[in-house]
C-alpha cells in the first residue's frame, strides 16, 4: 500500500502548493494595496516592508492553510475520479477509509503546525505590526505602549502612564490612584518615572497626595516606593494592556485565574472562549480533509470546477458559523467550550455521515 500512499500524496502535494502560493500572493497583494500609500508617504525602506510582512505572514498562514488543504484535496480526488483512477483503486479491494488515511494524516500534521504557529507567532503579530507602523510614522518606539491605562477593581487601583516599556520595566509620566470600595480617594501618586527594581516600583520625582489625613497632605519626594503597589509587576500590567487575541494560551490561562481570583467575572466569557478557540481552530485543517475526501469522491465525475465551487461554499459556511458561535460565546450566552467547538463538531459529524454513505 505504500505505492498507493506515495501516489496519493504526490497527486495531492502539487495542487496544495499551487493553492497555498496563490492565496498567499493574493493576500500580500491585497494588503500591499491597502498599505501602499503609507509606505510611500513615510518613505519606508524595502527592509522595513519585508519586516512588516514577516511579522504579519503567520496570521495569513493559519487562515490560508485550511482553505488550501480543502481546495487541494477536492481538486486532487475529483481529477483522479474523472480519470477513473478512484474506480480502479476501489476495484482492487482498497476501502475508502484506507485510501483516505494518508490524506487524513496530512490534515493531522497540518493541525499541529497551525497550532504551533498560532501559539508562537500570531498572538504578538498584531501588536508588533502596529508598533512597526507607529515607528514608521514617527509616533513611538517599538515595544513601548503609549497612553497605557489599567484599572484593578480588586485592589481598587488605577494606573495610567504616558509611556510604558514592559521589557525594560519602566513607566513615564505615571499616575497611580488608590481608592476605597466606595470610591473614596486614599492615595494619589503623580511621578515623572517609575522603574521596577528588586520587585519594587521605584517612583522618581513624585507628588504624593495622602487623602487619609485631615486635611489631605501633599508631599514631593525625589524617590520613593509604596509596598501596596508592588502587587502589580510589569508582566501583569502588560497583560492588562493586551486584547485576548494578543495573548498566548498560557497567558490566557493565567489571566483567567487572575479574573476569577479578583472576582472580575464580567469579561470571563470573552477570555474563556478565546482560550478554547485557540485549541479548536487548528483542528480546522483536519476537519476540512475529513469532509473534503468524501465530497470529492461524490463529485469526482463533475471535474475540478465543481470542487472549487463546493470548497468556496464550505469555507464560507464554516467561517460564518464559527464567527456566530464565537460572538455568542464571548457575550456569555452559551458556554465557552460549546462556542469554540460547535462548528468543528458539526462539520465532523457531516464528514462522518458522508464517509459512511460513500463506503
């Protein structure tokens, strides 16, 4: 059976490469047309443009690969069916399940690759690309967050900084406001700079307003620190400035624990749905192979053009249902695990039915 497996993979590989390359080129052309005016206006160098696309390409990769796999398997098997090769294989006693095995293995391998890319590169792609564009516009430095704000409702603390560098662990033009549960002011700190040193926020040139005294007192100090503020290290503040899609799965799990511990459950469905979808989405590669194989065999005599039309309908339906269920899950209307996995389970069931019918 190794000869058949090699032949199937060879016939599948060529349309996969063509489809993937075509989708990538279309995506780059579309994105380049959208950003061309900015690149020209701000005199972007070729190296900066290439760097930008190296940053954002992983986002395109995880979206393009499932579509390419589906189109390639439909094109491959429908072409083989049109040339009566599938009939010859089945007449020799090879079952549909055995014939599909190498293609399903490709789908499983692609799912692992997409999970790795989606976990390693995609979460920071939007942040890094925005930072590169801001640097190109002269509006900031890469890695520095402008106009950072975070409100910790559990500790009754609000942080604001004109500039925040999580890697170098400093804040510029920083304000920290501490309040009681009834919003009564407790402590207000206005400092030119705060640096995280030895697990302590060290404030420089700070004006401190202590509302616990009567009347409230104001003191200017060249350098000071406040033990009550050291529960917010730079890595925690950095997470607070990120959207769920910008976090890795490990960061999402840690942040979900923080939300539960602090009682801030209002945004919990959003982060839980994003976490579950981080695991559900890569399996799209396997699902499209699972459902594409029996579909291609059913329309094999109609040729590859029918396969292209079916692929487009399937892709649109899959992503449409995914967006609907995710939106409902993020709003807390249905459990996060159902919102993330419902589309995959539905299409897996459809694929299983089609495989049963084609046997």
